C-alpha cells in the first residue's frame, strides 16, 4: 500500500506536466499563446474568479500581457486583488505586479490587499516576505506610509539577507511617499549599511545617496566595512559605493604634503663619506584610512564593467597620488577595445585624465592612431590626445605623430583637414623647441591646390608667427612669394595681413611697399576680403612713411630752457614734395579705386583711413589704431572647457554645450577637499559594528588555499572550537576496535537483545506489586541511560566518520 501511494504521489506532478505540455502544444498549433489573443471580458474575468490555480494563473498571465501591451486592465482590479491571499507563489508574483501598476489608480481597492500583504510579511518563505515588502513599498499609496515604515523595520531585522535587501530598496520609496518618516528611515538605514552581507549593503548605500547624501556622520563607523565589502558587491552597488566613498573622502581627508628635506648621496668609493643634498621635492602624505580605500580599489580595475573602471580612475584622479593614477591608465586604454559607443565614452574620460597627467599616456600613444572605420567623434578625440602627449614624447614618436597628422591633412573630409592642421599648430604651440618641425610641415602644404587646406595652414601659421614675430621674418617673406600661386581668397587675405602687420618690425628690410605695388595692379580682380586687407596694408605703409618724413609739431626753447609748443593753431601741413613720392601716389590710387568699389564696407573703411591720415596731427591716433600690438592668439585643446567636469559623468561626454552650464539633471559636482584642521576626528571610524572575531573578510581574501580546504578539515576545526575532541576520539576508537559488521551480525545482535528482554520480564513477574513499581522506575531510568549512552556513541561515531571525510 505504501509503495502504491508513493507511486501515485509521483504520478500527480507527471500528470500535471503532461497536461501543461498538451496545452502548450495546442496553443502552438493554433498560432500563438493564449495571452497574445484577445478574449472576451467575461471569460477572462471568469478565469480570474475560478477556484483552480491553473485557470487563475492563465488569467493573470493574460492580464499582465495586456498591461505591457498598453491595454486597459483597470476593470479587472477587484478580480485580481482577491487572489492576493492565494498560497501559490506564481499567483502571488503576478498579483503583486498588477498592484504595482494600478494601486495608485484605485487606492481604495488597493487598501483591501494591504492586510493580506502584511500577513505575507510573516511567511516562512523569505522570498514571499521579500516580495510582499517590495510590493507594499511600491504601491505609491501615501496612506500606508506608516505601515510601510513598520514593514521596513521588520525587514531590517529579518534573518534572511534577501528580505533585508528588499528593506533597503524600500527606504527611498517610503521617503517619497512621506518625507516625514525620514528620522525613522535613517535609523533603519544606519543598521542596513552596517550589515554583514555585502549584497544588503549595496542597496543601502544607494538608498543613502538618494535620501541623505550629506549625512556624513552616518558613514564614520561603517567606513572600513564598506571598503572591505566593496570588492564583493555587484557592479551597480560598486558604482554607488565608490561615489559615496569618494564624496566622503573629500569631506573627511585633507590633502597633506611634506617636503623631503635631504637625500643621502653615497660616494663612489666605500671610504668616501655620504653627502647630504638639499631637494625641493614635495611628497603627498595619505591618511591610513584613505590608503585603505585606494588599495581596495585596485582590484576593481579588472572589473568587466567599464563604468566601474572609470569610477576607480576618478577616485585615483581626485584622491590618490600619481602612482595610483598610473595604475588606472592601462585599464582605461583597454576600454577602447569595446564597442564604438564604449570607445567614445572611454576616450572622453581619457582626454580629461590626459589634461592632468599627459606623460602617463605616452607609452600608449600608438593606440590613438586613427583608423578608417573611426567615427568623427572618435578620431577628433584621438587627434586631441596625440596633441596633448606630443611635448612629452620622444623624437621618433613626435615624427610619427606629425606624419600621422600630415597624412590626414590631405583627406577628402574638410572637417578632418581642419582638425589635422589645427592639431599641428597646437603641437608647435605647446612645444616651442620643436616648433620648426611643425613649421616645415605647414610650409610644405602652402603650394597645395586645396583651398581649404591652404586657408587653414595660413591661419595656423599666422597664430604661430604672432607668438614670436621676430624669429619669423623670413617666413613672412616666403609667404609673400607664394601670393602668385595662392588662389584662395582667405589665404591671400591672411598673407596680406601678415605682411602689413610685421612691416614695422624691420623698417630697413620692409617688403610691404613692394607687395602693395604688385597687388595694386590686380586690385579690381581680388575678392572682397583681399581688397579690405590691401586697403589696410596701404594705410599702414602710408602711415609708416608719414612717421618717417613728416613732423607732427614744432617745439622751441624759451629763455628759461623750457619747451614751448607752437601747434596751437594746428597749422602744420604736409610738404608738397612728399606728395610726389611713390608711396603717396600709390595711397591716393588705392583710395580712388576703393571710392568706386561696389562694397559699402570697403568704401567706408577707405574714407576712415583717409580722414585719419590726411591730417598730420592725427598721426599718433592712426598709429594707435593701425599699429597697436595685437593680442597673441592661443589655441587651447578642444576639451579644455570640460576640465572642471567630473570624470565618468554623462555631462562630461555631452559637454556643456549640450548639457548646459550646470550639467544634466542629477549631475553633482565634487565637494571641495576639506582643509587641514577641519576634518572629523579619525577616532570616529574606530567604532564599528564588527568585532575583531566577526570582522568581514572579502571573498577574494578567502580564495587560494582556504577555498580548497576539504569539509573534513573544516569539521575538525569546528570540533576543536567546540571542545569536543574527547567525544569524537571515543567514537573513533570504538569504531577502530570493531570489525565491519555484516547483515548476519546485525540480525544476531537484534535476536540477543530480544532474549535478554524476555528474561528480564520473567524476573519482574516473580516480584511483588510493590517491588514492581520500584523496579519499573529503575528499569525506565536504566533504559533512558542506555538510550543516552547509545545516542552519545552514535554521535561520536558520526563525528568520527565525518572527521575522516566519510559519509
């Protein structure tokens, strides 16, 4: 009978599986699942109201499918909610999903399910308790905020870590329902942050960052525990914990430095005395707790998540020394092997780190060479990186970088041409010692037939010449010779401006009048930009001529030796002999040509210059206007404007042009580093929830030899801790002295025990009634003693077997 009932009990789930398989096959033959086809409202409601779990589950699946198809499912609220007390776990899950979607739409009906959900909080299954807590906190019904708070309190002290994790995730939801519950939630949050399970601490940290990121005082006693649990957390929890510890460290650890006073320099020979050399080297001193955090982050550089790697790099950038930052450079470069979108984000972060320490990326410079499949966003960042590391590279590497930029300056893409030429200019700007090499590359491209290339090259050269005009006189002459071969209007205008701008530097070797004489012949055929520069060049040449040959005022000395000014009547005029000079004739000819030009702007400029230079008394004003020194142009790196943004943030990738000056919503700048003397007392971090015996050990530290220890050795260690060596030894000696028993031995032993019991009963019957009671009591005591001894023997034997690794 027993075997028959057992077989029938095994057949029940098999029959159910067969029925389910038949239903699934019929649905597949009909062309899809039943949840994807519309059925009448009454039929679906009948499924929800059925007493069969299979029908209820089918109806709930249909309703949930309709929810995600954006179909109205609110009419089924009452039929769904009454299944909240169903003991079937699958039914509970679907009902909870429905409540999360529609509880806010009908709060009154949703309150009917609160009582059943509260009962689930005390269920024996921890999964049911966690689901109930998540559902209650996610219903978004403000009336139950206090009930949710009590549920969180119960969940924070639950034995199951999964329920405690659900309590941590429920804290922000409860705070959004009722901000007045914050004092209670802070107590629960402080308990959960100090939890011994790392997957409970992660959600607790996320809740902390959401509701009270400024409460640094809650983190003091849990700081070291968070650092140790960091390596075992999942990626999302690691990101939140790294952000929390970064903010905490900047608020609690000041930046301390010390000057290295002396370096002992040992002599070449042994008998020579040591020499003390003074140095100005400054070394940063790290707090022991800060160093604990930085060392704990090193293992995260091997994370599979690019976000974690970037977050660790930001920790090293804003908290660590250059040695720590150097360890993060390699993993950051490794992110470039990912998908194109990951590569772009990685390059944005690499550029920001490179702006602070470009010399660390020199060994990886070949990774920044452009490829044909690179998108414009990627190759622009690579060009910028090559420019940043150029001054720190060796000569052979500088040649490679210049060759790379020169090659892409001949591309068919106009944007790539401009970026490549500008990058060459930035290389010359940041490395003056090798600027002549950059100039040589640019000068070789002036004779190109590409107007865009020539215009960009001349613009870059103009900026470089303005930085050091005295050393580029021959360069200006060479550019003037290329005017006949230059057809680009912008290029011609740039060369003409350079000739006029530097005409006053070397008056004895001034080529501006000859260049002006040549340009006047084809004035009418020039572009408007070139015409404007020709008029400006003519005004500068004529002004220099006037300063050299025409006096602005006459002065005499009186009897006392003081100067007297005789220009009160302003009657100084230009001598007629000067008017017949070639420069004056060219100037008048230019004014005549500009007077009848079609451009209003050109005619107005010509009239302005004529008014300034016609009166000798205004020569000083004209010189101030035309010959004033121009500000030296500076071409910063394109990402220089993003230098103050936080590494790893989306605002850094998009830039302030897209994200705005204040960044995207949710962007938070790093807090300022606390000043020395204002930091919290380090003793606050000495008080922890973990004692020395129960101190948390990361899983990585548990690896190695301890991870491969056999279960028998662990049991031996447990026996030693409990002091049960004697009991186990007694069991093992008893077992060692006896031979292995066969089935006949066990049967013979059982027969002997039965015979002994019969003899004892016969002796008991011969005694009187009074002795029967006493002997009965004694027999009971003896039996109980025998049972206890047998139990002890069995326990000893079991422990002995276990200690030897036997089952």
